[in-house]
């Protein structure tokens, strides 16, 4: 009698190879079918300020016909850098960074001025004294164009409790 060869079942490696090939083909088909969706992604992405300025037609459509939008002034850190709108920290004494307003919460922040509250931190003296904090109301004023950017150049600090220098109100130049 002749030996018969029994039909062979595929091994585990063969099954895994077929599964991997089918999966790759399916995922590739999905990826290629969505190629049109991906091509519009770059066009719809948010633009940087420089890219938005390159499209004057879009800006003209967004501005109201009565008047152009005003640039919102900010605060420059010790008169350096780009103004920050609604800063949380402002260095009041730039000569030694010994007086800083922090934890600032703005009640109003506009093109003509800003009002808020925070804590004025006064570092210890050169003798190693510990820093102290004083709650205060803050008012930004005197908007000026500095290095081509609108910035507040004055801040008024009105202490709501104890004061660091026996003055209930202090004025600092911050530009």
C-alpha cells in the first residue's frame, strides 16, 4: 500500500504572517483613503501672527468698519522684552528685584488702564531678614508706545493692610 499524505494544517507562524499582511493592507487602505482629509489640515491649522499678517484680506474682514481694533497694552518685565497682557507677576523694583507684585488677579484690563489685586513681596534686607508679603490693590496706567509696542509704564500700589515702607500708597515706573 502506498502511504497517503495527510492534509497539513497551517502552522502558527503562517497564520500570524497572513494576519499581519492583511492588517497592514487594511490599515494602508484606510490611510490612503483619508489622504484628502490630511491635505487640508495644514491649510486649516492656526496661523502665527506673521502668517496672519500676510493675509490682509482676512484682517479687513475681521475688523469692524467703524474702527480698527486697538492693540492691547501689556507690562514689560523691567522695561525689557515683549509686553505681557494680564501678567501674574510684576517686578516693581528692578534695581535689585527686592519688591515684586505676585498672585495678581485682574478685575479689569483694558487699553486705558487696569485694576487688580495681589500680594507685594518684599525681600529681606541685606542682613538676611526674611521676606514679607503685603496685600495690595494694583492700578496700571500711562500707556505708551515703547520700542514699537504698547505698554503700561506706571503702576500704583495701594496697600490694604500693613505696609512695607510706612506708606499706604506707592507709585513705580515699570517701563
